[in-house]
C-alpha cells in the first residue's frame, strides 16, 4: 500500500509539474504575442504620415511620433514631459478651445497654426479626440495633424490662375474696344497733317496726338500680351545665352546707377527647353524691376543651378533653379502675396502687369516663381524651370 501511494503521489507531482510547464509556455506565448502586437502598433503609429501627439490630463506631452518630429523639428526626447503650450497650437480664426473641455465638435477637422522648433509658424489641419485606457476612462487627448503649407500654396496658385484668366478675358475685351477708336483717331490726325503745310504751327499738335496714340497702342499690346499669351515655341538653350542678350540693353542703366551686377552659373547647369523670346521678357522684367528699386546703387545678382525636383510643380522631374536678387528697398510683408496680381503696383507710373505676365509665362512653361523680400534689405525672385 505504501509503495502504491508513493507511486500515485509521484504521478500527481509529475502531472502538476507538466501543467506548470504548460502554463509557463502559455504565459510565454501570450507575452510574445503582446510584444509583437505592441511592436506592430508602434510601427503603425510611427509610419503614418500625420503627426501624432498624446497629452495627459495635465496637458503634458506623453508621446510624439516620427512624423511630428519631422514636421516640427523637435526630437521626442525634447518634448515628452513638456507642456503642450510650447507648440503654441491654436485655431486660425479663434483661440483653440482647451483640449480637455467637453464639446460636441472636438473631433471635427480644424485648421490651425503650430510653432516649429525654429520659431516659424506653419499652417496645419488637425483634430483632437479622447485618449482612453482599457477601462474606457479618459487619460488624455490625441492630437492628429498634417502640415498644410504645400496644400495652401497650391490653393493660392489655383486662385491666382483663375483670377488671371478672368482679368485677362476682361482686359482683352476692353483693349479691343479701345484699339478701334484709336486707329480712327490716328488715321484722321495723319490725314489732317497731309493737308497742312510743312511750316504750319498746328502740325505740332497733330504730332503730339500721334505720339500719344502710339503710346496707348504700346499699352494695349501689353494688355494683349497679358490677356492672350502667345503659344510657346520651345527651343533648347542655356540660361546664360538669354541673360547675355539682355545685359547689353541694361548696361547703361546699371553703370549710371552704380549697380554691381554678378552672374553665377553652376558648372553642371543643364540646358532648358523654353520659348526664348518669352523667357527673354521674363528676365528683362525682373532685371528692370531690380534696377528701378536701386536708384542709388546696390547689388544685382543672378544665380542658376540644377535641382533634383520641384515638389510644388512636378515631383520626380529635374529642374533648373534661377534666383535674381537685388539689395533694393524690398517689398512690404502685406504686399508680397499681391505682387503677381494683375494691376497691382507700388510705382506711380506702373500699370501692374509686368509681374503678372512674368508669372503667366513661367506657369505656361510648367515652372514656378516665388518671391522673398525684406524691407530695406532686398528682394529675391526664384524661378524653377523643367529641363
């Protein structure tokens, strides 16, 4: 009996040991699954293109994904544990509601402004939602956001092009209506001049009328150039060749005003396919504008270099970037976004079409043009053109 009981007890011990091993293996398997799930979740969160910020109920940042690091310039270590206020997140039109107020519209998409590490404010689209624990209790907020800088720039481009088309059609109609009467007036003035003697003092009045009509016709040609841009006649050429055709036209003004003109071309600068005549007009407009804002001298520089791509135009294509810089009076911040608008000008005698035509030509070539300016420091126009 004693031996039989001992054997039975030994079997029970063995069974319990096996059960413990099975449980340990099951626990190990579950832990591995949990770790894999955590790794998958972390990978998923880190790989999304949107910035993701988690904050606790005290508005302290608890999580910062890689997209948030890329957009804002902060590393995760720099912001975790810091208050959300360091990012100055707010809505565009009104102050952002406190993240932890119970409001029905908290999950709706909003547009706002956020502060990068370099202290530059950028536009974002964002929403907020409750961060809940496994028991459904709120432990903070989740802020999901995207950088809207490029999207807003594209929207501005579309709006500007629509405006140019509308104004162009209006300008074309007005120019046609004006040109016909002008032709009649000029013909009449010339007929009167033929009936007068060469010494008749009244011929001077007719000459003035004819000169003013010619001036108006030049103005109308500008209108037509803006309203109905010519079709492109593309040729392969060097940027330097275009500039070399322009400089002889401006060298006298450059010298008289004491302007130092410099050129800088990358050794590997490729040729571009452009309409030579229209691109000539683009550079001439930009050079003339630069010279006019430096009546007492300054620096005028053109720089050209190849770039791998132009994200706002056609990603993946190779481009040439040309910058034309001056050290003139600059453009006021509130005027920078208006300078390509038709009929906008800050000069008393300007009609405000030169830069609009320039913008139109660059767009027709599949390129882009932007401006950076500081008052009393100078202005830089940057053009990107496809190879």
